C-alpha cells in the first residue's frame, strides 16, 4: 500500500529500500540478513510499481511520461533553484511536446550535474536545512506553538528510539527516519510543500505520539 501511495504522489521513495533492509535485519534470526524477507518485501514493492505502471499506461495520454518531474527537481538542486528554474533558464523547452520535452529536460539536468556534481551536495544540505529547521515537517499545523511541541516530542522520540534501538519498534522508527531524510533532497520542501509527503505524513504523526508516551511513562514512573 505504501508503494502504491508513493507512486500516486511521488514522495519519500527511499523509505522503501530502507524498510526492506530493516525487515531483512530485524527478522534475520541467526543469519546476517533474512533473504526470505528481503525477497518477499522486494517483490511486494516491485508489484506496486508494476501495478502503477499498468494503470498509468491505461489512464494516461499517449505521450505522457511517468515521474517526469524528477529531472526538473534535479536541475533545481544542482543550480540552487527550484523545479521551475529550468523553464526560466531554457524557455525553449516549453515549445517542445512530450516525450521530447522530458528527454530534453533530462539531458539539461544531467549536463548541469556533470558540470557541477557538488551542486547536488549543496542542494541536499539546503533541503535538509529547510526540512529540519524551518518548521516544515508539521507545517500543516498552523499554530506555531503546537508545531514546536510536535517537533520537540518527535525529537524526544527519536532520541529514545536510538537508546532502545535493539527493540524492533525503535529500530523501525529509526529506519523510517533515515528513509525520509534520504528522500528529502529529491522532494525538497520549496518545490511542492508537504504534498509529496502525503503518503508518509501518517508516519510523521507516530513520532510525537511516541515522544509524548515516553514522557508520560517516565513521569508516572
């Protein structure tokens, strides 16, 4: 279901391989990793992508390209802009039709990356900075005070999960955190706000709940 949701609105896709790795580690038994779990989980994720591809082919127009926005985002990251920067820098692409437009955007983005590969690093740092320190994660909550409390309780949850990382739930929460953070540069906050994170917002809500539960548990102890 998570795979289908992330295909319906492309978002924190890196959470999928991270969760596969977590499951292979968590259910490893006496082995280094559980290959049975890894194969089953990978197959389930792959099935989600295949189903999305089939639906896309049936429901989309003939020249439409799936996930074409990725290279718009990549170019914006590399040149310190946003997804629309490539349109301003290369207005001639607007005269092209699909699939030629997407192919040209991909060429331009890859040329920009090859010319300045470190730009991807600075772009990623910019995305993480805004995601973590600009009240973005819970920006759908309008109250600044509640937003701050949600962030604080989430931080408490992450710290507590790290301390108890040998427990399955704690390690799962840490794995989700890593997967989301790895995804942030490719769905940067300035491009589409929280919309790309629609599939993972329910996961975000688990962190403040765990943080509050931890505080209540220790307060009652």
